[in-house]
């Protein structure tokens, strides 16, 4: 019997889910700001509803990005505080993989079908990833990326015919500029702790839970900017 508490604060929707003995309890609320005010009461509500104490959990889980810088920091801070206090490990999951998992479950993506989750990163850029449905699980075809719309979907793992099975997320509102197309799109799709907790359960069973000290957020924008600065210094 595995008990995992998962939270996602990477986008506007703040969500928390608890897996306990095969059942999932969840809370979510969409808001532009205020994740730090909501997330801890949500956690308390779920634990109380399940009749559990924090120390009875096997692991905590969270999305580590890409996503809102502020939102990711809130999630990291909350999980660090809880995990240190209760001495429990952490499972970290890509925000985009979480979106792909939800898409497979809700939209009947065929086996080996491809899912391209994409959401608006502002500043004229898109966070995106490419995943394949393998046995109902989203398997990454390439590393999650940050690009201008004109480069979304371009990867060494060729998208056959430039078409993916399903595109999800608000990044697809800029699809007219994408070099790939989707057979179907679901623009309103967002990451959810309910999908995250199921992914985390699988990763926990595979031994992927880590000490909280090893928790590291994924800030693709920082990484891209650092690479550009390094390139410019090298060329100079």
C-alpha cells in the first residue's frame, strides 16, 4: 500500500492529490496568484479527509518544470519544508510529461501515438515536449524545450509527416506558426496533480524517489539564456 501526496503549482491552476490504497483524493483551483496561500490548506484538507498524518506518507511528488518561475519556487519550497520535517523522499516529474499523461487518459490516444504538450512561456516563446504513448504511459521522445513558435516540434526524433496525434495546452493557440500540426488539439489542457500522482506512483515503484536535498527545478529559460551567453563569450 503506497501513499503519495502530489502537488502542482507550475501554472495558474493550483492542484493537490493524494493516492491512498488505490484511491485518489484531489483539490484544485484556478487563479492567477495566491498558490502559496492555497496549497497548504489544500494539503491539510486531503490528509484530514484520508485520516492520515504527513509522516504516514511514503513520498511527496511535484512537477519541477518547466513552468512559472514563481509557481515552481512555491512548489519546491512547500515540498522541501514538508519532506524535511517528515523525513520522506520526493518524486519529481516534468510538467509537460504530466500534461501528456492526462492527455493519454482523457483523450484515448492510440498506442504509439504522439502527444505534444505546449504552453505559453510568454516573451514570444513556448514550453513544449514530445511524448509517445507506450502502454498507456507518456515516454519522452526528446528533452523538454523552450522555443519560439516557429521551432516547436523540431527534434531529432522526427515527427512523421510533421503531424502529431494530439496537441495539448494553451501553446497551441499559436499553432499557425508551428512547423508541425496535430490531428486533434485540446487547448484548455493543463497539468493536474491527479495525473501527477499516478505518474509518481509508477516512478516510486521503479525506485525513482530521492532525498529532498536532491530536488532541482527545471528553468528552461535560465538554461537557454546561459547557453546563449556562453556561446557569445566563446565567439568573442
